[in-house]
């Protein structure tokens, strides 16, 4: 029978996988514009889902050029698979290398394995793009190895602080320890395990390595008693690193992977929500101004009495229907007219001035058989457009709150919108639109 702890870990893992899949589905449900902006996030979520389904543990390795990141991976896996080159900047991409000899796998997953993820050097040329690749790898990581071969410089320290903020298990590996005298090494380790990195790296997680030791001179004695000297490369020494990783995996491997995936999915969901809000707000603002302009022009330049009023009302209703679509709410024309009526009632006396100008101008058109269009165009059109602008802002608030006025009454909402709107600025912009249209209309002076 499985222990309660095992059952809990299994449930956590299943929940994490479900949260990632759910985030993928919701991201795919975004509109085309939102999906374009979230394209990379969607790809990362899909990779995270594949990682969980395979039971793969990822250990991401960071460090500056030539600190021995790739050499450390090769020493850990016992094969020369990670790219090692004497020239700086060889690692151009993010590489995954299986650690088959780790002996660890997540129970219940036939393809479970531990992999090292080698990242570009922190200080490589064209580092912005590679830094982004490394950051994405770190977000998916279950364990982070940070490799250095000396005291930390500003770039390394800043990167280490950023990685620690991800709250992943973090091992600081001091590599190339064969280059230090005994007392120098002791001083450096004391610095790393002391106040310098307090709150950033656990002292127990500071380990040493000699991933690619320098050649040493050996004295070789022959069978006849003669001696000679020759240079040999010692075996790599990475046992502290191996032990540190294995301890982490044995203590909390499955729950570690599950927690990391759940946090990853939550972060991506939050980003999706933020982008969706940003995208919708920008689109709604454009739609409101577009319809306010259309209404101001339609009303101002329509020579037929009454139809300009009716046409303006149709513009408002169409605007509200389109705003509803932006926020994922289906609205009929009848529903749109009802909402507009409630908004105008809420506006009350404040909007009465615009209504007087609108209807008076329409009446003036009627008694002059349309010949007053140019005389009344600018004030009538601007007043009509301003009314549409306020209706649009109120409708946007209504849809932002899920087709509800929330905790406020419509009158409070509309009053606040009116108070926050620079009326003269809006009217002047609308008048400019009308003047420009009239100027381009060769028949306007008739």
C-alpha cells in the first residue's frame, strides 16, 4: 500500500499537470491578437506539459564564459557530450543532456530521466537574446546550478540574485579549485558561505568541483628502478556536486517538480491575464474613439432632419455590440439599446446640454429643409460624438465587470466617468475631425 506521503505527492503531481494543461487551453482560447503576443508563452507551457508527462527532471546550469559549465556537465555524466571549446562564447543555444548515471527517476513514469540544461554564458556577445533563452530555461528548471571559478563579479552576483528570486533549489559550484592554494580556497569558501551570500544561497549548497583539472607532473618509476617525469590530467572531481543534487532529488524530487510546474503555470496564467486586459483596453479605446468620430461625422454631415438622430443612435448601439465582443460578451442590438438608455438616464442633467444641441440642430435642419447643415454641423456633430464617447466609456466599464455595474450604481459610474473626462479636449478633437472632413468635401460649400 502506498504511504500517505506518496499518495499526496502523486496528487500534487497530477494537480500540477492539470494546471499546466488548463493554462494551455485558456491561452489557446485567446483571440488572434492576444495569441500572437503570447506565442512564446504558449510554447513554453506546452513544453512544460510534455516535461511533466514524461516525468523529466531538469537541472539548468548557469555561469559566465569559461567557468567550466560544459566541462562540469561532461564530468557529471561521464561522457564528452556538452560542448567545450577554448574560445569563449561557444554555447550558442540551450542544450539538454541526459544524466543517465544519476540513478534517479520519478516513480510511475517509464521515460522519466534527469537532464542537464546547458545555457549560454552570462557575458557572451549578443547576450540579450541568449540571456532571454537562459531565463526561460531557468523558469522551467527544477534545480539550478550556478558555476563560477573565482569570487563573484558584478554580472555574476546580479544573475545569482535574479535566479535566487525564482525560489528554486540552487547550488553554487566553485569550479577549478585545483588552481587555488589550500588557504586561498578556504578563504573563498568562507566568503561564499558567510555574509556575502546570506539569504541568497544556503551555505550547505556551496560546493566545489574540478571538472577539467589541469595537467600535473608525476614521477614514474620504471621496473629497473629508474625514474622519469610526465604530465597527466587527473580524474575530474565532482562528487560534492553529485551528492548535493542527489540529496535534493531524494528528499523532494517529485513534489519539487510538481511545485515548480504549478508555479510556472500560475505565472504564465497571470501574464496571459495581464496581456488580455492590456489588449482589450487598447482595442476598446480605439473602438470608442472610432465610433464617436463616426457618429460626429454622420450626424454633422447628414442633411436630412431626424435621420441624423436615428443614424446616431444606430452608431451607438453598434459600438456597444462591438465593445461586448472585445470582452467576450455577446450583446444583441436590443440589449445594446437598453444599456445605452440606462447610461443616458444615469447621466441625467449632465448630458442634457449635448442632447439639446443635438435635437435643436436636427430641428433647425428640418425647418430649413437641410440648408443649415454646414452652420450646425460642427456643434451638433461634436455634441453627438461626445455623447457617444461617454456612452462608450460607461459601456466599457460595464463589460469590464462581466456585464455588471459591480458594487456601484450606474449613476455613480457615469458621474465618475464624466468627472474624469476632459470634455473640452474631446469636443475639440471631434470638431477638428469634422472640419477636416468638410475641408475634403468638395460639395460642402453647397
